[in-house]
C-alpha cells in the first residue's frame, strides 16, 4: 500500500465564490495527494447528500473540488493515523462515509458504496 498523508481541507471565508455550494467546515482526509484528498471529500459529500435523500448531486460542483472555496494543507499534528485506506477521518462526511462504507479502490480511481 502506498504511503498515505493526512490533509486538512479548510474553507475560505464566505464570499461571492460560494454561491449555492455548502460549507462543511474543516474536513480531515487520509490520501496520497492533495488532489486525492479533494476527490475523497467530494465523494463523501455525495454519499452524505444521498443519505439526506437528495436525488441529484453533481461531483464537479462539490465545494471540495474548488480551490476558491477550500484550501488543502498537510496536517503535521500527528493526531491522525497515516496507515489505512484513503478516507475522511474527521469532519462532516465521516458519519456518511462510515454509514455507507465509502472507500477508495486500491488504484485510487474508483469508489464504492457497499
């Protein structure tokens, strides 16, 4: 398994860029790269929307994918385990991810909802 890193996805201040996007607050993600961290958070947001009964969710419109809405920085606190699959480890999507058994495939190119 590839070496994983911990990333913090932090929302920028509210402003004109937010439009209809939802601010989920700070989200902590285990991933191989900052890009994968955005990918994991966006898919977990989709799982959360599904649990909330939303029938339509556009991944491309996820706030996590937009650098004007969320910035991504490496977490150096050591509070989170680096070993394991790419996933949300803390934040808004953690509950949805656990409930739906959300995970990234070994190649990092897909995700499953069990």
